[in-house]
């Protein structure tokens, strides 16, 4: 099954960089132009120059953001701003953060993961990808032969063996990296070079599958790049920078993405309630100020296909009456695991069938916006910016695994793994 390896990661030289928090960023795909400019200004060696460089009107095929990324990389290596590990290593990565005021710690293993076609069943996706982001990442890999942002993968280890081995190897050692990012989240890295521990961890994954949580575009790009290099008789490019987190890790958090609907001319609260009553039990919970009670009820019934609806001045609690009846109304080419997702039920049976917001409209967000904040949803309905809000429970990690196992793909905006992995702590240069 999965093949992982230790690698000689590039890390920022602490003799050259006083505060690593000034040179790291979130993943490239959540950085807008304003944030890009801010990271550029933050430090002349910020990882943004490698991961998401500026573009200029006078760029050419030979002088562009990708060629400049490689120039910076080579310059920083020459100036020892970036230095390679003394020997191949694995890395223990801890992220400490808050969710609704509760402190959490998520533990990951940073390694090189062998890229294999999805058809092999070794690494499984759960979402669709787009060609444009892959083309961008491929050009960057061609220019730099490097991975700057880690793929986020999941694996199953109920006994917490990998975590135990890594803790055993590092428990008496201070972290090699310990920073607090701009959001107040802590990131700690321990370098693991103990040969026995490395071999234990590598062997553990021989019969394991990996599920991509985040980074599908990067994984597929790395696979394509490895194939290109093999065609040039250049093997050894088969591994991609990956952070693996156990699905049983207590710090693994998936947040929900709520839906807010607007610009529907014929929509009334009464009409949607009448339509909903055919499939759902609809119960009033209280006013918009009773949001905490609604969210508590959603959590309590998280296995029962329940939703919160915000309409007018009222909160409503929706409970699916009969899943088997509902499943017959969902696309027939989808797996049972997919049909069991709350997001699939909401998007297809309510947004599409009842409100006429089909998949194309959901993608273009013509009548629909997404938010991870239930308070924001309430505010939009309260000030009448939108007509309806739908609140969901988070997708459960096992549901993601089940959909991937069924070789199916999750609906859009189904998963938000929190927090994101930070970019710039460890770089994987493939030809070191």
C-alpha cells in the first residue's frame, strides 16, 4: 500500500532569520492579492516569493513568477538562508489552536509520500479538481523541483502507534521549530532521525491507505511531474511533501460550511415550509437570538440528518423523516456513502429540487453564498441581505473516508479541515 520515506527537508536558517513567523504563510490557495502583498512586505525571504510570486505585465515564457521562484530558491540556498537537513528525516508537527474557545492540539507526521495513480487504491481523493490550478502548480514544480506547501493526508491508526513512536523519539527534546503565526496558532516541529523509529513508521504504512484531506491539485500535479521526469529517464521524483494525520487524532477537526440563499423572487417562508414538510419534520426553535440552543440541538442529533433553517425572525429545526425515501430522490449514480451526507441531502433535495439552485448555480454562487460562521448567517438574515440560511453539522471524518473508499467525490464545500497547514516550515527539494 502506501510508501513513505524520510527526506532532507530544507529549513530556514535560524542564524539568518530571527523570527520564522515573518517568513511563513498559509497555503497558497487561500492567499488573495492583499495578503500576497502583505507577505511580500513582511520579510525579503518570505516563502511567498517561492510559493506564489508576483506576476508582471512584462513577464515572458523565460522570465515569470516560476523562473523567479527558482532564482530566489537558488539564491537562498547559496546564501544559506535555507539549509538542508543533515540526513533524511521524518518530522513530528504539532499545531495548537482554539475551536470555539476550546484549546486543541493536532499531531501530524511530515514525510515524503510516494505518488501513485488513484486507480492503484493506495491514495484516495474525496473531491474533484480543476485544470487551471494544476497547470499553475506544474509550472512551479518544473521550475523549482520542489514542494513548498504540504499535502494534508489522513490514515487510520486506532492504537495511535505512529504517534507513540514519534513521541518516544522526541519527548525529552525541545522542538526544532516553535512559532506562533499571525492568527495566534502555535506550530511546533521536531526533527526525527532515529533510524529505528523511522523504520517502524515506514513499515507501519506498508499496508495502509492514505486519504487526501487537502491538496488534491498538488497531489495530481506531483504525479504528473514524476511521470514527466521518468519519461526523461530521471527517476527519483516520485515523492511529495505530505503531512499525515491519524483519523483518530483528538485534534482532527472538520468545520461545517453553511449555506445562505438570496435573490429568489418567488420565495416565501410559508412556501418553503410547505415544500420541506414532504420530506422533513419542521419545528420552530425560537428567534434569531436562540442560535446557541439550535446549534446544541444540531450537535445532539448529528447522526440523524438534521439542519437548522434561518428564515425571517425564526429559527427552524429540520429532521429528515426517512433516509431511504430521500435516497431514492438523489442521483442514482452516486454511492450510498455519498447519499448519506448531510451536504448531499441539503444541496440536492432542498437547494436544487425545492429552490431551483442547481449544481451550476452553486458553483457560480449566483443565488448562494457559503460561510463557516453561523453568526454571520444570522446577521445576513437579520438585516435582510439574504432570504434563507441553512446551518449544518460538520461532515464526520469517517464519512469522508467512506466516500473515498466508494471511489466517489464529496459535494462542493463539504469539508473544511481546520486549521490549515502552514507553508514554509519545511520544503521538499526533490533533487537534493
